[in-house]
C-alpha cells in the first residue's frame, strides 16, 4: 500500500464554498470524487470518519472508490478537535503504509496529481510535511513574509511554508514524533499556531513577535503557539513544511481558492 488516508466528514456547510453552498451532501460527494480521481495512480486505503452523517454518505463515497479499500467509521457529532485526534490515532496505529494523509471534506483536487505529493515526500530534499494547498494567505499576510526555501521537483516549484490547514501529508514515523505538538490543536491552539510550533518560522524572532502587536489576528496566532507549545516548542526539532506551486488541491471556501486551476471544472466533471 502506498498511502493511508484518514478523511473526516461533517454534514454541515462551513462558510461559502465555491459549489453546492446549500447542500453538504453534494459538496462532500464532489470533494471526495475529486480526491479519488487525484489518487488514480496511488494504491491508497481510506478511513472515512463520518461524524453524524446520514447513511447515504457511505453509498455515495463507495461509488467513487473501491469499497475494499474503504473503511467507514461512524461518530456521533464529536466535533472538529475530536475527529482530528481520531485521525491521528488511526494513522499511527495502521500498518498498511508509511505515508499518511490527513484529509478534510471541503477540498478539491487536481485529477491524477496526488502521486506528485507522494514522490516529493519520498525523494524531495528535507521533507517532513506537505500541504497540497497553495494558500492565498502566503502572498498577503505578514506572518508568511518570512524567508522560505524552494526546490524544483516534477514540474512544480515547491516552497517551504510557516503553516497550513489540517489537510497534509507526512510519514507515520514523523507523525509519531510530532504528535505531542499536534495534540495542542485539540487543547485550543489554532491550526496555524500548531504549525508554527513545528516549523518555528517567525516564532523565534523577537522583531516579528513585537511587530505582530500591530495585527491582532497575527498576534493571537503567535500567542497561542507559545501558550500551548511552551517549552516543547523550544526543545523540539524544527520541521519543514512544503507546498507545491501551483497547488494540487484547494480549500473550497470561496475567499481562499488557490490559483492555477479551474477547480469548479474538476468538481463538475
């Protein structure tokens, strides 16, 4: 097996997605279909966490991916933090694959391109984590205006990043080493703050920390990283998070769509 995926699904619509704004079932089905098509060259097993979802979600997902490589887990609306912890438990305990992927139900994927993420994980330089999502925030928010590394690989420019969301690729061994910091997310840290504990990008700069006092949103991210990471942040290794440019997936929130693809076309086809 090339890849183990823990995919969490919630039956509510968050914010304003680019398609199916008022129908989470259709939104979730189209998102999962795009992931399945992106995985066409990858031998993957997917654990689908259905957090309070009606029975038709199982049937819909089974249409788009081989049922023998799907495991459905029903939970009773235990929420975002709890399903993230469950993802980690599944991916660390499974023995199917060393490469592991945390996936959320509101991402669209470019067809046939997921294998590039796996290849970069295996053969790229200094790779600990990969986000498939070239977030627009990387080009606009002050906290991302830090020195980054770049490398060319399989037709993409890959750049290091300070943080991302909670859809990401890594290895089981790296996940086991970093899980004590990831658990901070379930204790009140934001996703961005959790990533800063790992990448350290900007987090150890007194100038940047003082500068963040002029931007409340940025200041709270740094503050939560220090609050929830504390001494562990100081003594833990620095990890590298990489992002392909252009992205291979995008969050479907209309204000945060990654450049470089006609994502709506992928979701409609």
